[in-house]
């Protein structure tokens, strides 16, 4: 098989690509749109907002949805929903056992402000407690640094500002970052923290894939075209994965300077909402789509199998 030639990071984005991601962003903002009703053997999934592999138990994959947090167990299948029904718009796993952070909206019977601001679970989602910004902020994109649990990033569509905390989310600096906000002010679909450097992060969105190496103060585009999700490879952070709406899943082996397509496209009516790479085995990669499809690759993204719904 002929190898794909590396391609430059910057290139014009087709109009249909930009339109596809604008629609996906609108789905996120409105909380409407994609709804996939699962078979009786699994959950009903209404809109995936995020996904992460438990760094202390990689057989556990967290899937944050419109109706709460689901757990997929490898090998096997769904372990069900844990914790209350909540609209978990932003979601991140901390580098501490069973510590999770989220933002969004409370569900029926949940006594938290709306929006919840930043909240934390210290028992694997059995319960949540407010941290800050209660009743003020709904982060649709947020990240916790695996290298420094005190460093948390977020972007709030409501005010179009980029948020950074250096003390575990208790206090925040808020800045205007036009490069992140985009022409419609919606901001990124996803923020991704570097596994080893708390000052380095990615922002995937309508304006492409952006990279900051100074804690979000300045940004540069490393992949043009609308990007819905991205991930660092934990064992080798120079390797990046991203889902570009017009091309599909792409990989960079040099920090984003050049990219190669991997051949995975989920279709024109759905987009990849999250990409996660196994912390110890870079060949094991998961993707989740907005509509609720979960897939796994065991060869670094070259071939894929559907985990849910199954074949």
C-alpha cells in the first residue's frame, strides 16, 4: 500500500467543511439535534459531549452525554450510567483517582444552580459538588492538565472569554482571545491539555486546530479547516490526532507541522465529538461521535471496529 504523503498544516478549508462544523457547534449550543436510540442492551444516548479514558483504570472509558455520565468497560460493554442525570456539556478527568470535573446543567432533582459553573466529583461521579462560577458559566469546552491538577482551562460561549485557573478552579483569569472565539463567537468545540506540559494545549473548532504553548496567551493554527476533536498521544505528545470535518481522522507525528489521513470518516450527518488514546498503549484509540457511536482501533487508527452499536 502506498503511503500517504505528509501535507502542510495550513490549507484552504472547503465551504462545506466549515458549514458542517458550524452546524455541529449549533447543536452543542442549543442542546438539540442528534438523538440516537440504542438497542435494549445499552443506553439511550442523546448527544455525546465528551469522552476520556480513566488514567488509573484504562479499561474504564467515561462518556459524557446530554443525560449524564456513562461508563464503557473493556472488554465487555456498557456498565451503565453513574451518578445523577445531568447535561454534562464540558467534561475532564483529573490526574487523581476518581476525580472528575464537569460543567453544564443540572437534571431533574439535582440541587445545583443552573448553569452549574465548574463542579467536581471525587468519588467517580457518584456525587458532585460546586467548585466555582455557579449560576454564571457553562463551559462547553474545558480541560484539566494531566501535568498539573491545579491548572484548568475553559471557554464560555456566553461571554466569549477564555478562562484559566491555576488553583484547581477556585479563581480564574478571563481573557478575550479572538483566535479562539471565531467569527460567530462560539469558540472551540474542545480544549485538550498536553500530558506533560501544563502550558501547552490544543483548541479544536470552526477555525481549525490551534495550539498554545504559553497557557493560552497566544495561539497558532496547526491545522486549517474545521476540526471537531483532537488528542495528544500520552506516551509521545509530539503525536497528535484530529478529526477534520472534510477529511476525517488525521495524524501528525511532528507536533502538528505535517498531517496524514488515517481513512476514518463517520459520514456527513455526524462528526467525531472526542478522541482518546490509551495512556500506556498508543496503538489503542477510541473515538465517540456526537450521535453516540463508539469505535476502537488497535493499530493506531489504521483500522476500526464499532463497539457501539456493534456490528
